[in-house]
C-alpha cells in the first residue's frame, strides 16, 4: 500500500492514516459519549492544547458544522451522549473534515447518511462535492443508489469482498448499476431446487409477526413446514424481526404470535453462537440438555449420542466431537450451530444469515438438510443476504429500514425484484 | 423552556442530585440540632471531610478509566503511617518513600493495562501489600505527625470553617485539571470510548499510568491530611476509606463505567458521607448504623438515578 | 507441544496443590519434621470455611466479568450473630438457628439480586452497598454479644477423628456435590455458558436472569452457612469474623484455577488453594516472619497468580 506514492513501512494503523491526512467516518461512531462536542474535536487534534484550547476546538467544530449542516442546532458544549443519533453522526462527519496541523487529503465515509434525514443528507452530499472540488478526495460507501449516481465521479461495485465493476459514474444508470450488483459469481450459482408447487395456507400458521417499525401493520407469516426468506440489504430490520420472534416463542404479544419451540442459528458465530471454551459436543448439546436429564444430571451418553448423530447427518469434519469448537474451520463451526438448532426440539428454526463466510460445499449440504427438515414439518425463517439462497425459500419478505416492503412467492421471486424493492427510495 | 420544565429535565435532575442530597442532609441536621449551624459546629462535623474527599478524588481517577480500586483505604493507611514516622523523622526519606508509593500506583495501572487484568482482584491483593508494609513501618498505633501538617489542618480561617475551604480548593483544582484541560478531556475520553482514543493516536497505557499515579498522589494527600487531624497514625486508620471513596464518587454523580465523573460532585459526595455520621449522632441513633446508613443513602441515590434514567428513556 | 501446553493450561488447579505440598514441605523441613501432622489438621479445619464461601464466589465469578460478590464477609457476620443470639447456647434451638442462618442468606441473596436486576446496579457496587447495610444490621443486632454456641454445634465443628476434622470431611463431600452440579447439571452448564457469552447463552435457550439469580442466592446462602459454622468453631460470633473472607474467597477462586474472565469454574482447585493459603501463613509464622511480611506475601501471591493467569485469557 502506498500513500502519496510513498510506501508505508511502519505498522499501519488508524493513527498513521490520520497523520497522512486520511480520515474515516466509521459506521460505529468513534465519538466519546461522555465528552462534549468540542472535546471530541480535541481528541483527533492533539495540537489543540494550552490556554484557550476549548474555545479554539469549539470554533473549529462549530465552523465546520455551520459549513456542512447550516442550521444544525448543535452546541459545542453539548455532551455527545445527550445528542440524538442523527446529530452525533453530523458531529462525527464534521469532525472528519476539520483541519488543524496536518492537511486533509482523503475522507472515507461509510454509510454516512444512514442516520441522517433527507435535508441533512442533501447538505452533506452537496458539501462532499464542494470539498472534492477543493481538492480533498472522498470515498463514499452507500447503499442508496441515488446518492452514488448523483454525487460520485467513479463507482466501484463490490460484492462478497470482490470488486465486480469499476467505471465512471456517467457510464452507469440505475438499472445498469443494479444489474452490475446482481450478475455476479456465475460459477457459484446454485441449482435451484425442484420447484415445490405448494398452495400457501394448507398448513396452520405458526408464526405471525409485525416488525416493530412496521407502520402499515403488514405481518410476516409462516405456515408450518414452510421456508420463509427474509431478504433486503444487510441490517434493515431482519435480525430484529427474528429476535422479536425468538422472544415471543411460546407466547403471544401485540405484534407477534409464535406457536411452538424456537431455536436460532446465529450468523455472527463469535458474538452470538459459539461457546469458545467448550467442545463441539457441548456446543451442539446446549440447546437440548434440558431434555437429557437423568436423576438430575445431564446424561452424558445421550449428549454424546446427539453429537455423534449430527456429526454424521451434517458431516462435521472432526476426528473427535470432544475437541474444542475452535479447532473447527468456520464452516464446520457453523454446521455445529445448525446441529444445535436442528438437533433440538424446536419446531421453528430462525436463521440469522448463517452462511456468511461458509464455503460452497458446506452450503449445499446444509441446504439439502433444511429442505429435508421442512418436509418433515419444521418451519424455517431464513434471513439471508445472498440472493441464491432465496431460491430455497417458499416465500420471501423483503425488508427495508426495518419494515416489510415487498412479499414475493416462490414463482414471483427474481433477483431484480428483490433488489428493486431493497433500493426503492421515497421520492 | 419554562422553569418547571427545566427543573424536571432529567439531565438537570441528574447533575443536581448530589448537591440536593447534601443540602437535604445539612438542613435536616440544622433542624434537629440548631447549634450545629455555627462556625464551630460545622468545623467539627466536617473536619474529616478533607481526607475522605481526597481519597474519593483518588478513587474517581480510577473509576474514570472504568476500573475500581479496592486498595485505596489500605493505601491511605500506609501513607498515613509513613507520614507519622519516616516523614516526621527524616523529611527527605519520607518524601522519597511517598514518591515511591505514587510510582508503585502508576506501575499497578501499567500492569493492569498490560496484562488486561481485572482491577478488583489486583487491587484487592495490593491492599494486603499496603497494609503489610504499613504494619512493618508502624506495628502499633502511634507515631507523631509533622508539625507543619498539623498546622495546616488546624488552620483557623475567619468566617468560613477550614474544611469547607479545603474541600472547595480540592474540588476546583481537580475540576480544572480533569474537566478543563485538553489532556483531561482525553483522559476522560479513555473511559467513554477507549477504542476511539486509541484510534486517534493516544496511548492507553500512558493514560492508565497517569490516572493511577494521580490516584496514588491523592491517596498520599489523604493520608497526610488524616494524620494532621489525628496527630498519630495506625496502619488500619483508613480501612473504611475504600468504601467511603467508592460511595463518595457514586453519590457525586459519577458512573461506574463510561468515564462520566464529576470532581466537584465527588467532593460533595464525600461531604455528604461525612455528615451522615453527625446526623445519626444528633438523631441519637447508635453509631452501629453509621455504615448502614451510608449504604442506604448509596442505594437510595442509585435508585433515584435509575428512575431518572428510565425517564430519559 | 501446544497440545501439552493446552493440557497443562486446562489443569491450572494442579498448581494450587503443588504449592500446597511445597509450602508444607518447606515448613516441616524448617521445624525438623515436628508438627507436620498438626499443621495439616489445622489447615483442614480452617480451610473448610474458606472452601464453603469460595465455592459460592466461584459460581458468581464464573458467570462472567464484573460479577463478584463483595457482601460475603458481612453475610458471614450477620448469619453468625443472628444464629448465636437466637440459639442462646441451647442445643434444643439448633434447628431454629440453622433456619435463621439460612434465612439471612436467602434475604441477602434476594436483596443483592434485586439491586442488580431492578436498579441495574453493577454487581460489584450492588453487593458492596448491600454489605454496608448487612454489616450494620449485624453490628446493631449482635452488639456486646459473646454467646457461646450450642455444645452440639461446637462439637460438630471441632471434633476430629484420627486428626481429621469431621467438618472438613463434610466440606469435602459438599465440594464433591458442588463439582457435580458445576460439571454435570443443566444449571452448571448454563453458568458456564452465561460466563462465556451471555448473549449467545440467551440465544441458545438459557434463561440468563434465572441463572444469575440462583448464583447470587447460592453465594449468599453459602456465606450464611459459613458464618453459622464459623461461629460454632470459634466459640461464638464476633462482628469482624467475616473480614478476612473477602480476599480469601476471591483468592482461592483465582489460585484454584477458575478463569476470572468467566465461563470456566473449578471446585477441586478451591480446596487446594484454601489449604495452600493457610499453610503459607503457617510457614511464614514458623519462619518467624512478622505480621506485615505475612500480609505482603499473601497480597503479592494473589497479584502474581492473576498476572500469570491473566495472560491466556481467551479473546472474545
């Protein structure tokens, strides 16, 4: 990697990048909530010190806020923790553009408009153009196609960690951009399973949930034995809805009705799934141990049997199920999490984009298993960011900004329809 | 904003809570025992506020970086013992010993950061080390405090009792250093979002060392001011200060995590704690209930805070 | 090589026993072989109390970072004082005393958990502030008391069979049961899950709050039991008799190989560590070390153990 043609020899870090005039606005905010707006400006500008530093920091950040977001209503003395999420985002952005000792060359903005309203987002985009004309480069990461098409010079389309298209913005229009995002990795395309033409509603409803942010009362409905897809761009309320269903298991509340025991297959293995101190067998067994108690103790043979059974059925590649879970590859850890859910008494299985970073062979094996289990009457709610996986689903709900915006049956499902509804913008 | 809205605003309530609890307690005392409302009365009731306030400030530095110090009481006992022996006999040796204590505190901060250790276990272990050294230096209660310390602590100022002035000075000095300097902002930021501070190029190790050393320094001041009042020392003289200091910071509006602290609040919290003792005496409640009352006040304040937080949403 | 290191790492509790043997040998060598047996008897008697509270503390610490019960010493004092006063040295009142003692434990555990759950106070501060209240209650209730324990209780806690304290036998039995609970029951498994990652535990169907509740309740009840027995052992309750158990309960857990990062408890190590701690003090005594040196050594060993153990904390 080179910055300004100079190779970076030292260990690269954010601090090094800062010193070379590169700033980044992260999606997770890097402000200190216990400090004021002005104090947060000081954090990245060590040169703001000595007598009167606060006044200078205040003036610096205020001037930038005024420049980018006129009428922002933020005071330099406000505690960041007391500001709304949108205003915090504004402070974070303004701070990235402030200049003191070192000059600023490049600002990377990761979904900067995600918590901004239409007006402030427009102000920001206009400012980005202005600063680019002033000689500062910007990298704008966004899922809002309009922003990209209207404000970018060049567009790089990335999918699954790879660059799939790179052209001048003028060569793209909305449809060609969507197309560029869709038509990828042909070789990995999975053969759609035999179409199971099945009438909806022949089996009883086991899940009905209105997402928390849904304003029109539309509900996600799953009948027994169905595989339901939750589609849309990443983190647009799909996981929230799954957790809502998980919490409502076995009982009903205003928004959700769930009948039957529920299990969840985590997508983020390390934070939501794996118990890193345990063996594979224990990781598989945890959801089911309550049904394996004999004389008050866990029946270790039963636990072993369950582990061995699923090692066969889902083909976990390990010499010994008593090995630590972390001895497995990522894909096999994921299989263990599937085994945990499928080996339990759960009739409804929630899947939180579980195939992230899993190899294609593993995926195919798991797809078969899911279909077989659904034939036996299990219901699956499957959140996925991979278009191909939706082919396995009987019915798909598309999410945007925490709401269900479209519903597609197995026949209606096309990649384009899903993308169009995911990106649909409120005019 | 109308006055009513301003008063019921959660943020205002939060920041007003420490002073309000202090004022309520003080007026209760004056109501029960009007004679306490005098220069002499206040002096007597608040004389131990100075060492407690200093220990509270020490604890506050540790809490700012999301740690907890269970050894500050023993440490104050140690510095008091050094003050009444080494410092009184040979000022040079005494000052060196106290400086070594501060350095040791900084080293513990470094160790905790370097090995990513739970501060409570380390400081609990260190409390035995401090106590052990104190017992070696001063096996039985005794020693004499240096005259100059006694002179300072016994200062008679017209109109305003000395403890109040001293507490105000402590509060203002620390308030300026931690809340108003640019490095102070960084130090507090390390409690609020350590990753962001590190990303911005600051050294968290250095910050931990600075904060622990500052705690050690105020621990030394606490020990010295304590022997200025008692004129002799004992290794166990400040065992309860660990509890007092934590309670003081919390009563003063400080949070356990997130770097939200207030030096002025912490000093007010320490004053409040000091007053509870006198209050119970005036109510003719047995001193047995003194620490219980302090625990109860702590819980009530935390409960009030939980209520306010719920309203903040 | 890494396999060997991992096996050794998993058996961290062995170090407590190695330390125990080494310290005993050093002591006996110094005395020229005299009193080796008596030292062991005394160590077993005193360690029994540390083991009881240590096990309670171990479960609490195993539920994850930030979980420590600081109210153990106060609970010991309260339970001892209440039970001794109610029994008044009368054997007939023994059951009443036991019930009262257990009642104290339940009340404290319930109160602690309420502070943690309802007021959302971090466990350390919650148990600390409740310990203020408990201690005051104990002081006020037990003021001026030096009531002898019922003779049956005193006998039970002090009787020895061939130099082996009966109480130690029961405590070892109890420890074995607790080890079974930790390793073989749904509750024990859930404690480990919560300690490794509460969110993942919740998503795997564990009722996290119930586990926390039971763990804090258990710790308080065990502290109460310890207070009851300790009062019997030392000829009556004294108000500061719980004091030394704050450090001791945490120290035996850490030295006994339980991970302070949570998720991995160990019962066997607690016994070794408790005996080790007692023998260490005995050794320093026989070497003629002053009280100060004994305190310093105790503190330094804990800091050293945590420094060494802290390094292989699993990354999350």
